[in-house]
C-alpha cells in the first residue's frame, strides 16, 4: 500500500512533508489539493501538483527530475484543515493536514563584532547556524549595524541556541542564545473504556467506546527560564482526528462529530464490518500552541477481552507503545574501534569477549556506534549499508556478538546512519558522475553556499551537494526521491531483523513522515532512539520511543562548570514538560557521549559522580558511555582497562544495582518542591547541592517488583569536591546508597556524591 500515513499537524509558517509509503520508484504519483480553509489563498481547482514552484507556493513538489510529484511539501497560509489526495499505482489515498495558528514572533539576533573570535578587520562575512536553518552554513547572513552583527527572523517561543560563524568557518563560531517569550506546548494522554448497553439496558447495540483525552498545560517557567512566565491564557482543548487510512471520509466525519470537549464516544455500531481492521484515533492538544498527538487503536475482537455483546468484543491498544523491555533501560554506548584497549584492535569478537564485563555493570542495552563499512574510524561515513566493516569482522561475527548479548540478557541497538552517506559510497559517485538512475539520490544546493573549497562536479550550472555544517565528506540524501526511500526502507528491513533497536543518527535531518513509516515497519518489540538536537516532542509522535535529553545534558555541563547552581537540574526537568513531553520516562539521560569531551576531563571526578548519580536517579533511560566508568579523559580514546579507576567503575555498578532494586527510581514521579525543598546544607556549598523526591506515580503504585516498598525516596546530589552535610525533613531513616543500604540517617546526613534516603 502506498497510503501516505496518518493525519498530520503543523502551524502556519511551517511546512510539512507528504509522501507515499512503500514507494515504487517506477510508479507515477500525483498529489492534488482538494480543500483548504476559507482564509487560505490556495487555489483548490482539482489540478495535480507537478513541475516546479516558486517559494511562495502553498504546495511545493519535491526536488527531483521527475515529471510527477511523489513527495510534496505543504506550506499552510491559514489555520484550518487541508485535504489532499494522492493518486498512486494502487489507487487514490486521502491525506489531511491540520494547521494551527502561526506560533512565530519576530526577534533580532544581535552579536557585538568584538565577540566574534576573529579580528573585526579580518571578517569578510558571517553566517547564522542553528536548528532553524538545519545548520546549513552560508544560507542566512546577518547584516552589520554599527558595532554589531544583527539578523532578524521569526521563531516560536522558547530558548534558542544559535551561532554566528565568521568567514563561514565553524572554527570561528560564536555561540549565543535568544529567549522568545510565550507559552510552552500542551500535552495529552489518552484512555479508553468500553461502556456497556447505553443506560444500563444491556443492549449490545448501544454499547460504545469512550475515549478521554487528559490534557495538561505547560508549567510556568520563571523570567530567567526558557520563555518567561507567560504560559498563555487559552484553556487546553483537544482535536480528535480519525485516521483517514481506516475509514471513508463520511465515516471519519461522522465519528469526529461525536466529540464533546475532551471526550469522544464512539458507538460500537460505527465499527462495522467495513472497519474490520479497526480505527486509529489521534488526539491533538492545542491552546496558544499545539502539541504532539497521541494515538489509540480500536478493533473488534471476536475473542476479545474488553466489552461483550452480539457484535463481539472490542480491543483498545496503543499502536505506538514502546517494547516492554525498553521501559527505562540502562544503556551502555560502545565506540566500537577503541573498546578493546590500546593494544588489541577492536573487533566484534573482542567486544563479545568483554560481554561479561558489560553485564557486570547492570546494563541491559548495548548501543554500538556504526558497524557498517566505512573509511573512517568513527564509522559515520557509510560506504555499504549491507556489509559490516572489514576491520570489525564479518556479518556472522556481528551476529555472534548479538547472540552473546542476548544470552546475557542484553539487547543490542544498532547505529542507523541514513541522513547521509560517505561521498565515497558508489551511489554518490554515480550521482556525481551524472548517471541518470542516481540523479535524484542526493540533495543539491547553490554552489554559492559552498564553504568547503571543494571542487564539486556540477550536475547543473553552479550546483553542489548539500551538507550540514561543513561536513563535506557526507552529502545529504534526498528523501524527495522514491528510489532513496525504497533503498533506505530496505536497509531498515535488513538490520531490524538482526538487532533489537536503532539509534538514529542525525534524526533531525530526516523527514518526520519517513520516521513514522519506519516506526510502523519495524517489529513490535523494536526500540527507536533519536538523536534530535535540541530534543523535540514531535519525534515521539508515532516515531521514536526514547529521546536524547539535551536539556538535562546542558544543565549538567553548566553545573559541572560552575556556571549554574545544582538546582538547574530542576529547571531542565521542567523544560522538557514545557517543550511538550508528556512522559519523563521517554528521555535518555546522559553525561557524555562519543561526540563530546569527557565530563571527567572538563569538570573533575566528584562532579562526574554527581552527574552520573543524577541520570540514574531520575526517570528515563540512563546511559553510560564506555570509559566514563573507567576514568577515561579522551572522548574516543581506548578504554582504560589496566589503569582504570575501579572505584569509579564500582560507583556506576552500585547506581545501576540500586536503580534495579528500587522501582521508584525507574517508574516514580519527581518532586523538586515539598520535602525536597526543605533540605538544607549546614556544612558545604549550597549552590553545589540539589534534592528531589521520587514518589509513586499513582495512588496505587505498581512497580516491577510487587514486594517493593512504595515509600517515597529523597535523593540528595552533591557536585562539590568534598562531602557536604545536610539536614533533611523527619521521617527518613536509611541511606540506601550507603554501603549495603543500612546507613542510618541522623539529624545531619553526610553526602559525598549522592544519598538516596528512605
């Protein structure tokens, strides 16, 4: 089926990419705009979209050399619903896009010329580089205003990091940030129950499914936070959207009309035999801004366990539920070419021989940096998606490593690199050499944007491959091409049959629609982890299960450097809610990774222990980067085996063991107020200490261990170079992290790096 996926949401001023699924590169595809809001300037004349369009057009065909338009980009100009159809080889499919009001505000980015790391007289030009232009250098240029460089732009509320890059050289980068006042994004969760027989009459035909959307407004943030105190005055509403893949337009409209506020009640009679595959219902929270949608699936089940009656039973499920094994996993990242140490070359066999060590850390998920053929040590320049790197070993050796991990109870996550390839990949070489079949495989850009001084082969006058930053060796693939999408979906199929999950490199560079297709394509028990910088809740909208928590990562760096108090951890936690994340358990919490300098080298051993304790005592998936626990100070260097820090290694083991023993550390809620706010430092630097309480998430606590004590836990973390003494509220008797967990709590509690009190 070439259906284009679920209904999509966006806002005025932001485009959304629409594409057929399981595309046939030899098929013909045409998109037609069928309906648009009355306020839109769009022409709804039933004419297909094809050819090229100016930047001002509402529906822009993808950048390919094809006469048809397999992929289009909708740029709504008014709030409301846009209805499109896709004529594909297997028939006509309907796609709706709900556009919300423009969220952007006009701001001015201003940097004094004296702040650039280049003498003013030597600056010929300046680039803006940030997420809002996909880190594409030379596209957006500030203008000189007296002693400053300024750039005017429209962006949504929030705290936005940006760089002014002198002379288009990332080595001459000045980093700054701008705060745009305004509300955060609302959040939603869904529940459904089967209501029997109408008014208690026992009439099966009157039974219904009642869906309730529980919405939440974003938290307030203070004036020094991400976006001021204004969260907006609009109450949070919810829009229910029935998936157009599951029913005809008349049935979709009829079911959606049954919504009343935050409740949608669907009579079972609406789930006719024509809907034997069930229906998916999406709920979109919206107020001053809109949030990420949640989804449930309703299916008739003749053998079902929910509801009853002559029409059979009904099953309600979450079609995007993460695998059970990935509920707060402990992740261990291995940089594959340095893990074996400084003598032996790292191979799959050498990693396999060290699985008992990984198991000893209490790890249940192993993330391997790229293992496919590549000319580079880091492996992110892929030259063959179907073969493992020769220096690491054969595919059989890789599968042996996976099997050994499984035997040890460890899942394996594969680094999926599909935003780009190496320019040494034969596909790029054929593209660059003008082979027609590969003409659309890579994105092209105006050669005036080149900042690499590379002598590129031109396919059109003055063009060059597109790349992010100054990554001249890894050109961007073109997801407007059905041939590229078919190729990369085949890669997904190839490796999802071997491993247990993907960590998606540069996830932010790949279209949302493609990730939604990947999510529905991989096995049900498969984990998807995104590298999205900064983190974005919309990558969790039927796409990824776990996300990089860049907010906490940045806060831990600021605390380690002494640029922020330890209480900045609370601000980072609140920021994820403000951004629109509903579940704190979907964040990967990390101190360092293969792309960053080691925390130990930057901020010292005691700060590292406190940072590690933080990621292990907050909800989510804690991650250890191999060598972090051994005292490594080089970010990609060999793991320190013979001269490693065994005490630091045991510290990480103890954190993982405590988290395994205490379900509240994995599943409970977090409270930075209440009793945590009553913790006081009586000896030491209070700026280096923070506290939070882990409490049951519900009144009826249900952890993995039904015998676990649900009494709240008080976590106190100390980033200082020496122990501190704190006073804690009455009622806490034991420090669970002290030795064997029998540390008695007196009036004053000594905290070296962390105390976990019950």
